């Protein structure tokens, strides 16, 4: 009876998750489509003119729509195991430096200091370079978006037994404890209005979690209100991974 009740609760949870996903996808797709349609109707009626500003708004909405569809497809493939990881022995430092440089350019107006702390003797990891870049970019970009001007986002890496533990810490507003268990759910946002204004789709953390799990790791988050948040994940050290594959 206990097993049956547990199964019933799990099925109910899955059904609720399915309904939420359908509702969220519909809402996220509807928003840019509605905006594009409104501008097209205004252009046809002569209410608006096809000036660069109007066209730029339409282009921005279409890019948001395309980004959302691409991320949904990416997440679906990751969760179903259809994406093959191109793992290689790779040092972390160049990838971290590249991510920090890209975000420093993209978010230069935020006034947030970016720092990295990776020891010179950090061992290389066994991972997919592009996917690690994807995870780091998402975590650092999120941290910068929710850190006020004058704050800091720091990427740190340390050896931890047979893996390298990477953390992305910020001095932002922090995340209320009731939100932490749901952070990695698709379309879940702590601050929906701000995330949408910044172009967030609510899928990035779900993708990051799937990528880390595909490498055999786990993505965790901890936070303290008013002091900031820390996102941590592990990647296998290259030599340790090779030894497991070739006993």
C-alpha cells in the first residue's frame, strides 16, 4: 500500500510537471510572437513606419524566439542522452579566461568585477570543451546579472580527490531559501520580470545541470540573502577518468 501511494504521488507530480511545462512553453513562445505580430499589424495599418527602431524591436523578439527554441531542443537532447560528449583532456584555465573575457565585453555596463582563482598546478579535466564553456558562461552570466554595480563574481577551482571542483560565487542579493530546491527546473525564475528584461529564458540552469550530470557530476547551489550565492560542480580529472575506462 505504501509503495502504491508513493507511485501515485510520483505520477501526480509528473503530471503536474508536464502541465507546468506546457503552460510555460506556451507562455514563453506567445510573448515574442505576440510582439512581432502587433508590430506587423501596425506596419500594415500605417500606424507605425518601417524605421530602424521598429525593425530592431522585431529583430530582437525574433532572436529571443529562436534562442528559446534552440535551448528547448538542446535541453531535450541532453535529457534523452542523444547528445554525444566530445570529451578530451583539457586545462580549465583557458576556458575560464575566455568566458570571463566574453562576459566582460557583453556586460561591461554592469560595473561588476570579474575575478578568477585557479592554481597553476590544477590538473586537466576529462570533458567536452564546448559544453564546459556553456555551463561556465551560463553560471557567470547569471551571477553578473544579479550582482549590483561594485560587486564581484569569482570563479574558483580546486582539486577534490579524482575531480576538480569549480565554483562561481557572487556578492549579489542572494536567493531566498524557498527558491533553492527549484532553481534547476525548466523556466523557473526567482525574479521573472528582471530575467525577462535581461533576455533570460529560464532554461539555462536546466541545461547546465544536464551537461554537468552527463559528465558524471552534480550542480549545486547555496546562498545567503544579502551576501550572495555560490554554484558548484565537479568535473573528472583526466588521468582519473582514463584509469576508470582502462583498468
